[in-house]
C-alpha cells in the first residue's frame, strides 16, 4: 500500500424516496464495507453516508434507525429536495474532513457494489479519480441507449471532456474531492466537473443492473433538462452556432436581394408570395431559437450571480460519529 493516510472510506449514497430499496442497499453496502475493513483495506472508521434529499416517504426514519443501530452508518438530512447532484456534493463536503477516499453510488443498487473493492485497489495504485464505467447498457431501453450515445458524442464535439458511460459512481481521493469542492458553480454537472479536477485517473468496469425496487427519479423531462444543463454549463458552442447560422442567413438573403433586383430591372413581375412567406417563417424560427439559446445562458448567469446556498443541511450525524472515534 503506497498511501500513507489512515485510508478511511466513506460511501456516499443520495436517497430520494428510496424506502423500498434501502434495507437491501444497506445489506449489500454494509457487507462490502465490513469485508474491506476486515481485510484491512480501509480503516475501521469507514462509513456509509446516506444523504436524504427531502424524501417524502420513510427514508429518513430508516436512515436514523440504521445509524442508531450500526456505528458504520451515518446520515445527512436536507431541509428539502435539492436534487441528486447537490446531495452528492453535500455528502462529499461533510465527509472530506475525516475521509481519505469517497465513493458515490446510487441507492437503487443499479451500480454493482462489487466494483467498490476494485476502486479501492486502484486507489492504492495511487489514482485519485476512479470512474465506474458501465461495460454494457443491456438494462437500458433502446431509446436511453441511443440518446446517451448521441449525448456523449455531442459533448465530445463541443469539446467537453466526459468519460463515456460513466455516471456518478466513482471514487475520489481526499485531495481530488477538496479540489472539486472549490468549484463554486450552482448549476452542477459533476460528471463534467470531475475530469477538470485533474490528477491521475482510471476506470473500473461494471455491469449496470436494473433498479432493485422503486421507480426511477429521472423521468425523460428531467433527463433532457440534465443533458441541456450539461451542455450549456460547459460549452458556449451553441452561441457560436447561432453566429454561423446568422451569417449563413445573411449570405442567403444577399443572394436573394441580388436576384430580386435583377428580376425587377428585367421587368419581370415577381409573384413571390410563397418565397416571402417562407423567409418570414424561416427567419422567425431561426430568431426564436437563437433568442432561447441566449436566454438559456442568461438564465444560467442569473442563477449563478444570486449565490444561493446549494443545499441546507437540517441535521447530520457523520461529524459527531467521526469525532467520537478520533
Ligand atoms: N436522487 C436524489 N434526488 C433526486 C433524484 C434522485 O437524491 O432529486 C437519487 C436517487 O435516490 C438515486 C440516485 O439519485 O439514489 C439516482 O436516481 P435514479 O436511480 O432515480 O436515476 P436513474 O438511475 O433512473 O437515472
Ligand atoms: Mg437508478
């Protein structure tokens, strides 16, 4: 082992209405964590940290119950729902003080927990960022597979460095987490931000499974919004695109103008009602799209300059448990 810290691991699990899966999640993550502790891969202070993201069901009651019962279980309770990305960030910001490595994983057991020991192994090979990458997308629908592929390829073309097929299942070292926490943006798109942190990174492959129980909290509308957020938070290429579109339209209209003047001089009667209609509609459409793209960026600026807190923690027992053990 080439790392000289205590090697405390915290597994961060965002939870939004996950009462149906939580007992199983605890069982599987608990078993893995205990094995890692017994094999002396990670310190005995290592923890599971559930982040309750304003659940409406019994999720928080379950987390409290588990934390009272098991010393390796801890929890954060948000004052309301702040979203998956904020829940991950909150978990990291609380855990980073006492933890040397942080793994984020979804609560629904879609991410294979058996990749955790492999990630820890890589951590000792002195990697700071270890991505969990899906080796297959068999469990995703055809539609989700196609759209995901299109999204990654579009992002690549826009010059945004993403690791394809990696979601928010990853291990970050303490220093990588500290660096990530210095990013102050409100519009979070962690999978775009993590590669910007730098350090040595690697991948661990796993097979993504079906959700163990409950429903996806990412319906199509939320997914689209997330993708759009990802694009506009990381690239201003759409604005450049508008410029090119505008230039192209100008060129076309100059050609049209010349043509119209020539026709007029030749004394031909221009019956151009259809061409007029077409250009009005076309230009109107182009303008509306352009304005909405610019609006998207202004909206981003608007939400960033307000500097609102990214989340509010109502209560949390991680820090206290860690203090008692130190
Ligand atoms: N989640 C969250 N807050 C939200 C939505 C989701 O903390 O507002 C959590 C959810 O409990 C789960 C993870 O984010 O642990 C991923 O959500 P989900 O499995 O529903 O997404 P999918 O896998 O379908 O993309
Ligand atoms: Mg899921």
